[in-house]
C-alpha cells in the first residue's frame, strides 16, 4: 500500500513538473529566453505576424495613443470599409479591401511598404506622384468616386495607416515583390469572350452574380456599381493577372483557388470587361507620353496623335 501511495505521489509530481516545463518553453522565446508577448488582437495586422512576411507590420495593439493612434485606427477602418466609412467619396460598392484584402497586409496586392516607395513615377499620369495622388486615383477610378481633399482628416488617416503597417520596411525601399502583380502575357487577339462567360458562370457567379452585380459579396464587376473604364482592372492583362493569382477565393464550380489557367483568366477578364461600366471622362489624358499598354481599354490624346502621324 505504501509503495502504491508513494508511486502515485511521484506520478502526480512528475506530471506537474512536466506541465510547468512545457508551459515555460511555450511562453519563453527559445533563443533569447525572453517572455513572448501574448496578443489578443485578431486583426489582420496581428495575424500577419504569424506568417513569413519579410517585414511583418506591427500589431494594432502597438498603435500609439493620442491623435496619431486615432488616425491610424480610422485609416484601417477606412481601408476595410471604404464604401461605408467614406461613402460620400465612393461611387460604387467597392472598397480598398476589394483588391488589397485583409487590411492590405500579407494578402492580395499587399500594401506593406507602400508609404516607403512614394513619391514615384507613374506612366499613366506621366509624372511623379505622391502617395496621396495614388490613393485618390483609386477613389476616382476603382471606386468611381471623387478624390479626398489632401488636407482632410480622412486622407491623413489613410496615409497614417499605410505608414504604420510599413514601419518595419527599410527607408529607401523602392520595390515590393510581395505586392507585384504578374500581369497575364497571353495573346490579346486570342481571347474568347464566350468561353470567358462559361468559366465565369462556374468559378465566379456564386460571389459576383450572374449579372455581375455582386449578389453574393456586394463586389460588382460591371454595371453602375463597379469600377469605371479608367481603373486598372479595366485592362485585361491586369484583371487576368489578378484573377489567376487570387480567384476564386474558395472552391467553386470545380475550381480551386489559384487553379485557373492564364488562358481561362484572360477569357474571364475579357468577358467581364466587355460589359458596360461607368465612364471616366479624364481618360483621354492618360499616358500623355504615348506609352499606354497594349491592353488599354480606350484611346488617349497621345495615342490619337500617334495614329494621325501614321
């Protein structure tokens, strides 16, 4: 009986020792033996810390207090819920997160580091643009709305948020490989809109609806509530690159995420962009140096002049 009692006590003690040892190893950093910060933040910025991002953004737990912190928080909200938070400036159902998902971090078209790469030359504008100009370009084109006043709280908030998620990116960074979209290189003359419609009805219709109105998600791909003709997504190579890389978001119609071929993506993009969408009156001024890409969806003054010369 005494031996059994002693054995039981020893077993309990060993269990407790092992348990505390496991807890100790779990909570402490194995290299530096320093306590690991335990965060309850479930925001996208917190989740990216668990990924292999080369420059993981700081957690939203680390947002400073005061006016700067409030701007950063407003900027995150404006990014994720643009069409409701800034509905006076958005003319459709899209938001920044429609393309730059998950708070713009470690997801489609990552924005970590974007504040470090501006100002930069933009061929469509034909000049060097600031981050504020690029943001307003999206408001005017992708969201078919109107630009934010440069000195507005909303603009300052968005810049503050993008600067915050870029904190760990070295100054002087000019390239952001994670954000680079590989545009489709297929032959534009061989796209098949009819096949694009068939594939769309299998892989895209659940989220975006038969009429492209975004019945499942609110993300309209054509019609009055979608991006206008001046948006980057109105170009077939750009749209196809995005579709191939990120669509569909979940298994749909026999297609897994990322399983579409370049040909299928090109056909879907051609089908989507063949549909009616809002105009962009200032499009005629785009690519003023005559270097418009071959998938530009409209004629510009520069291209018109080149045609007249011939």
